[in-house]
C-alpha cells in the first residue's frame, strides 16, 4: 500500500492498493475511487465489536475497499476542515483516539472500543465513556479539526489540555480529568470546568480547533428559522 496526503487544512488521503490489498474506512468518509475498486459494507470483527462501535457513536458497519484486476485508488476525507495523519502500528503498540478521529486503515489494523478506566474521565472527559483503540500491524489514518500539535512525553511528564482538544495518545500514556482550580477561574475564564491530564511515557496528538468551537464560531452567521428571529413572533407576515 502507498498513500499520499494532499491539501492544507481540507486534506484528503489517497491510498493506492495492489491486487489482494484491502483498506477499510468509516462510513461516509470515501471521496472518490477508481472504477476497479470494489466497495462492501462489513461488520469488522463480528457482531460484538460492531455493537461496541455503535456505543462509541459510530456506525456498526465499516466499508471495505479492494481493487480488482490490478492496482486501484481510493481517497478519504474528514467531515470538517482539518488535518489527516498516518499512525504506524506494530505488534505491541496501541494508539487510543477520540471517537470521531478514525478515518481509515489497512485491513491488518484492528479497530476496537476502549473503555475509560477512571470515573473522572467517564463523567467529565468530554468524549464520553468510550474511546477507540487502534492496534495490529499496519497504517491507520486519523483526522481532526485544525492542525495537529504533537508531544513526546517522558515517563512521569504531564501536560494538561483543554478537554476535547486531545485527538489521541499512545496506550502507554495515562489519562485523567482534573477540575480547574478556583471558583472565579472555573466560571469566568471561558476555558471550561475541567482539563485533561496526560502523563507519559508516550506520544500525544492535540488539535488546534475542536468541532464544537468551530460550530460555535459559525453559529451567529448561519440562517435561522423565521420563528426564531430576533423579536419573536410566529413568522407570519
């Protein structure tokens, strides 16, 4: 398999497959493909793993792509302006991602759910009770809003991040939620009530823009239903 990532902050990843190679992607992420590329929806990993993906907020079915009669190409893109990054997996390495970050992967990469181990992460993590785990041997691609910032944390080194801004981290990284200190800071700083604390060793990836913040910035400029216009009323002339 060969791949090419194109674009700046509206990126696509184009994957070139040889005969016998396969990739699979999240439903709705395919942008274009060659005419010899077969496409089939499958429950990767069986029914139980499909149900787990449903609990994670994803679809039960993933779409598998296989070329017929030689080389073929298929391209994938995210659902918002942002960045695509390859994650190289080897046996023994796991990478945890937020539930919307997975884009596509080689058939040799396993996608499964990862349950939170700490109550603070469960109730206040911003990403819900379930995250997604990438493992196996091959290349996976993740996507998130804005640009990526990466850190290689040393053992015992901790960095605190705005909740929701964390894209993913190595399975060796500890993850917990901390409450912002100080009543005034909590309610008037505009930074939320909780921060994500990530402790090394391992790599972490952070996004410069969250989908929630992007939607909030665009909301004042979007058309509204006539009944909700300033001044009230039922919208009648």
